[in-house]
């Protein structure tokens, strides 16, 4: 077996490091799970031991329960596991999100997890980690995906909210409950009106505040009737539910990278879509992947065909990992 295969291979539970006998973001039941970040498609219950970055720990406890055996280490610190040296490096995706660097006999692989090099005031900045092999997500791996700076999107959201207020409407904005919602909240102008959040969003706010992230005052939705002039941030999971239907006279918006696709908004009956993603866009993917200097690249989380072709033409040995093991990001 080659050294690269001892560092990382694909099993039915997910990515496996034989040199250290651990899995990354696995499903099923394993002895040791090394976790990139606290999103539910990466952090699952059922493992005997967990390892994550320090700022991820409290989010992971909230996600999978504090009775689990969760160990954490600071970003950048190397920990020996079997014959592997493991360290976490900021991925810029959500608070505490990490890329995982694995070094065995001087050979270095990095598993990106979900990442974005774009600026985000609510999480640690992405760190470029030089490596021989890079496993990259490619959720938005097509050239049509090009993000605008986040300030621009925050401005558009505030403008939409203000206009709705002037028209005597409330504003209901859907955003993924962990990460995206806090990023949206961090950009809201509280001079416009009161800010509310669904409990699923609200439950993560203290984690962000404790990490030093500035957020405006946010009230938990609690039986109020009149939201005229207010904005409510809620998870997409409740979009088609009785919880949402009880709000009258509100305009509906959605903040997601998927809003870049024409038709998504109409299909779902949103009044307004905001293209705000916590994943890298096409240029972000290409810049990061070439920036690592990796000679071998494997793509996960998305249709990697276009990116794989592009990188191969650039002379990088690129392939797409078996998609059945890695789910697509549904709502980011
Ligand atoms: Zn994620
Ligand atoms: Zn993901």
C-alpha cells in the first residue's frame, strides 16, 4: 500500500486515515472521529471519541450532546495519533470550522472540509496550508458561481428590509441556522427596526458572542403577532411549516449561494434571493487549490467534473471522489 493510501482512503464511513486509525467527519460507528465543523452533515452522533478544534467544541457539544467524549486542541497545534501528526487550520466556513492537516513521514495531506477564502466577520479567516495532497469540497464548482463582497450583500439585505418596512411589511429571511444566520445577523442595521430569530438560530448566538463576534440585539420569536417593520431570521427547514404560515404580511427572502441559480427563487416562491454563501466560489476554489501547491487533488461535495477538467489542464492530478459517500450540500 502506498504512503498516500495510508494517509487517506475512502471507506463506507467516509475518509479514513490508516496511519492514525481515525475517520474524518464519518457516518456510522467508529472508534475515533476527527471533525471539521459542527454542521450536521459533518458532525454526527454514534462515535466513541471525537477530536475537533477548540472553537468548534461548544458548537459540537450543542450539536451531538455534551455527554459525548469530545477532545479539542487549538488551531495550529500538532497532535500525534498513531503514526500521524494531526492539526486543525481555519477553514473560514463557520465559527470553529477547520481544515485538517495530516502528516505522515513528511508527506502532508489536507482535508478542506467546507471552506471559503472570502471575508466573513463572524468566523476565523481561512488559512492556506501547503500540502502534497488536498481533498477539496466543490459545492459551487462551476464558473457561474462568483460571489460579491459580503458588505454588498449586507447592504442589499438592509435595503430590502427598510423598503419592506416603509411598505408596512415585515421581513422574513431564511438562512441556515448555524453560520449563515449569524453572518446575516452580524450585517443587519439595528437602526431599521427590531430583529428576531427562530429558536434554532437563537440557540447558537451565545457561542458566537462568547467567541468575540459582534452581533446586534436579537429577540427570540415568542408568540408575537405584529412583525411590521421587523426582520425575522429563520432556518430554511421551517420554510414550509405552520410556524412560518402564522406570520402575516411579511415579505420572504432567502440567503444562500443557491440563489445564484435563476429559477431557484421562483420555484420556491421567495420574494427576494440574496447570493450569500459560506462556500468558496469558482475562483476561490481554483485560487486555494493551486495555492496549496498540491500535486494530487481529490474533489468531494458536489459535481466536480468541470473543476476536475480545469485543474487537470493546469497539470494537477485531479479526480472526483465517490459521490455516494459524500452528500451534496442541500441548503448549505
Ligand atoms: Zn458546512
Ligand atoms: Zn458540508
